C-alpha cells in the first residue's frame, strides 16, 4: 500500500512538473499524452462556454447585484484576500454585502449553509471549508455563506440578509450564475503559466475566456506596480495592479486575540524559524519569510487544504525544539485549522496576506461603484 502511495505521489509530482514546464518532449512521453488530454479538455470547455453564451445551458439571475472574483489558471493567485478587500470596499461604499464561497472540502459544500451572520462565526473550518472560515473571522459586518450551487446559496443569503451585493469567491468558471462584474486575477510573475490548458498546463480555460472579464487585476506585482511576467492580454479591459503584503495576524502563546490591525512581518527579522503550510504554492510562503529576514531553519510543505493530524503537529513541534527555533510560522489559513490543537515549544505565529493596490485607490472604488450603478440601472 505504501509503495502504491509513493508511486501515485511521484506521478502527481511528474504531472505537476509537466504542467508548469514548457520544454520540448519526445513524442512518446507523458507530456504528449497530457497535450492530447488538454486538446480534449479545451474542446469541452469551449463547447460549454458556447452553450451558456447561446442560452442552451441556462444561467440564473439573483435579485441583487453580483460581483465575481476569479482567475484563469489553477492555483493560488490571491482570490481570498482579494475577495475580502472587494467586499470591504463595497461595504464602505454603503452597500449591504454578503460573500459566497463554494466551501471546498467542507462538510457544508453540498448542502450549503451560513458560516457567519456578520457578527458571529457559526461554523468551524471542517464544516465551512478553509477559506470561508478564514473570511468569516476577518469580515466584520459581512455575512459569509457557502455552497457548491451558488444560486441556491445566493437565494439563501437574499432571504436571510437582504444584501444589495453578493461577492462570489472563485467563480469565474461558474457560468450557471449571472454576474454584473467579473474581476479576473492574473499572477504578474507568470500570468498564463506555460500557456497551455489543463492538464498539460495550468489554464482552466482558453485565453479567449477573458472576454467575459470586466477588469483584470494583476497580483504580486513588483514595487513599480508593473507585471514582471510575460503575456500580452488578448482583450482590452481596465487593469489594476496589486501586491501581496504578508502580515502577522495571530500569535500563540498570548491572549489569542485576532489582530484586525495586523503586525508587520518585520517583527520576525533575524528569528530562527520553522515554517509549515498547506497551500497551492508553499514556496511563495517560505520565500516571503526569507524576504522578511527570517532565518528559515526548516520548512514543512503539505498539500493544499491539508487536514493536520496529531502526528504532523508533533513532528513540527519536535523539529522546532531540536533546531532551537525562536518561532514556528504558518499561514493564517492553516492556523485556523490547528488552533489550540497542540502545545508549542516556542511561539506560533500566523501569517496572513493583505492586498495593496498600486496607484490611487479611489480609481478602483470608482470602477466598482460605477459597475454596480450600471447594474442597478
């Protein structure tokens, strides 16, 4: 059984490597097989989009305005922190807002349900899913609802909270629900990865799908706000530039209070650090710690949405003890799943990401406001 598990893991890593690479490969190779599957996948996605566009497959409409946050490639581009920021912006414009997420791998994913009622977090990460639970803790005054069927979850939100606007997390490909604004995130370092569709690449859809976008948001930009990766946009749309700013959101031991005004990551400069995370891109997290000046003595990399067992936590704690680490660092997304689960030999800190807009924030707010006003008209 262990050998089979190891073989499957090696195959997964091999496929992942092929999807991220773009080097020529022999005709009889895994890359060629994946390329054939990509052609078939692209055909299916193209037909699906056409059927929705022609009305053969119906799209449903909610009785309120809808803003979608999504991306074009598989993997992390910062959808969750962007969803949080957009929801807060819309709230600050004077609208009643509800956030809806799929609740991936949460027990409520199929049936749907309310994660928070704007004041109280009602569900844990096991029921809500990782990202919805995280958002529920950070979004003051904004309810969070989950469900695979976004229209049903939207109607649940409408009946319970009467929102003016619903913000959909990770919904660009969810064509069954109409929306008034489509914001598509692209990682500035590599907007389209290797330019190939799944599974030979990371694209969820062909680049032509960007025609559905109302605006493009580049993430992880350099200090000058310009994308560092290559890839000209195939459509002309308003473009915004953002960066991901890592901050300390929680810390243990301590009073356990959530920092709505988070601490700067520079507080960890020079500290010997053991880090662990379960993300789509763990390397980016570890890199951010090094950039902040942490002395990274060991890094544990787990799969995205990993459910930590006592053995995992014991191994991490023991490594911190043996390496004489000053702190153990993890992401806030991982922290909320393990809070209070074990005794740490040193302080455990949770690192979150906040979105920084380059340029005038008012320009972005005006774009959102005008888009919602046009939808209302």
